[in-house]
C-alpha cells in the first residue's frame, strides 16, 4: 500500500539525477542550455548543483525507507514508542519523506528560482494565452506528457493520505486502487498535459508560418487524448460488444505507438523553425 507513495518520492529524485546528468553532458560539449531555456546566468543552475540536490534528496529517501522497513519488520524505530501505536506507521514515514524533501527543495530554491518556475507553470496552465510559446515552455509541457506513472502515483498518494487514520494498509490499497475518485483524478492528470500541448501547438501554428507541421503535431496530441479516453473504458458502452471495444482499444494502442514514435517532433519542429 505504501510503495506508490515512496515510488513517487523516488521518481522525483530520479528526475533530479537525470536533469543533472543532462546538464553535465551539455556542459561537457559547451551547449549553453541556460540560454536555450531562457534561464538567467545569475541563477545557480549547474550540473553539480543539480547532482548535489539529487544526492541529498536520495539520502533522505534511503534513510526513511530503511527505517520504515526496519520498523515494520523488527519494530526497531517508532514501534518502541507506546504513544505512537494508535497511528499508521506507513502514513507517518511516507508523509515524513515528502515533507522533508519539500523543505529541502524550498531551501535549495532561491526567490529567483521560484519566480522562474512560477512564471513557466503559469504560462503553461493558461493554455498559452499569455503570448508566444517559448522553448522552455515547450520542453516542460512535453516532459509532463511523459510523466504517466508519477501522475498516477500523485492521485494514489492523495487518496492514501485521505485514509491516514486507517491502520489496515491492505484495505487502504484496495480503496485507493478501485475508487472512482482515484480513477477520475488519474484520468484528469493524464489528460491535462496533453491539453497543454494541444494549446501550445495551436498557438505556434498561429504565430509561425509553418502551419502544416504544427497542425500535424496538434493532431498527434488530439489522437493521444482519444487513446487515453478509450483505454480508460472497461465496460462496453451501449451498442458495443466487448469484442468491439477490445478492437477499438487495440487500434488506440496502435495510435499510442504512433504518438510515442513521433514524440520527438515538437523539439525538431522548434529547432528547424529557429
């Protein structure tokens, strides 16, 4: 029951490691990624700073995860405290990991970092209504479309902490895996990045002379939305048999493969347009 919460934290750490590795490669080959992403040179964004941040976060995750396992298996940490027995240890450890990592992130980011991130997310969440789409906005929204598993874990984690008072972890897992609230939240979180990309492609189609490529890219994400909606259907709609639904979902999987193969198109069209 607790693994998806710890996995969400782990994937956040993994993202930081991968960002640091990308920055290391860029610095090795003299690629000015700060200029490409419109990041001020005054901000401390370097490969070493990202890797140091990732190592601290991973260290916190390892400590809490091993304490959790030791406590559940041997009662070596919190179970020795009598007053703690009325709480779910799984919820205590999982919430502690997320809170500590949040405070580490808050202390690592300066006010300028927060303004930059807030501006990027604001422009993306406004569906590109605030002006021409920048390369950083394009990359960030494109990355969000690839975060299917972490976004599912976000929905599960929200449901998991709604039942913090429940000591039966298997019951919590059953509730959160099968609840309509979790399913609808997952579907919303998976569709939202695709809608952001559709809005960006439409905006760039309007702002640039290359209408065809951006229209094609917009159509790709519209297909991805349809695929996501089709795969979420488990009961055949009225007028369809289960076999017909399976055929439609198989065709949807083929469209999804097409979407994956052409996933690099947004960056290609941007670089060629520049």
